[in-house]
């Protein structure tokens, strides 16, 4: 059907950093062609404030995002599920309702130590890696060019 948006679910453990940043990038860069959601296998209470901050630096607002459990999305049809951490890949090698599942892993910025500036540097590196690697992988998988 012409003009139909493809559906992508990004899965992580806490749904507080990597999956939220990935959802933000995908909506920002491919939102005219994709419907995107993210969820976690063990969702945190809130999206990481540092993730919100580094995404705002590139003009993407994820401040209203809320971590959700993957079970909320199991009965929905997805064109693609993407795991962004190894734990989620082990728990969800194939996601119910997803036509296919791929893995594009990133280090967990939540685990960053040091000063706030040192932690922000880790978050920025993961944010930029998601932009460079996950967005093109999703576009390629869904034939979006």
C-alpha cells in the first residue's frame, strides 16, 4: 500500500538509554516512513536524564518518552524488531509479531563512570554510533534506501 509507514520496535533491557536514543533518531530521520516505538525487557523508572540531554544537543527531544515493557507490544504487528543490547538479544532472539528481528548492539552508557562530563562523553559516543550504524541498518532492512 503506497504511503504506508513501516513499524519498527527497538528493544533493550532498561529502555532508558540506547533504545530511547534509537527511537529518537529513527523518528527524526525516518519518521515520515516509519512508526517507531521502544521497549525494555526490564524497564527502568525513567529515561536517563543524560540521554535526554545528549539527544537535545542534536535537536531531538525525547524528554516525554517513558520506559515501557516489551510485553505491551507483543500483540502488535511489527515489520522489524531491533535489539540494541546483548541481554535483549538473548531474551528476544525473535520477537512475537515481528516479521523479522535484527541485532545492532551498543555499549550501555548507563554504566559510564567518572565525572558528569566523562559520562556525557560516553552518552554522546553511543548516540553518534546509533546514528551511524542503527539508522542505516533499519533503512537497509526495510528497503528504504
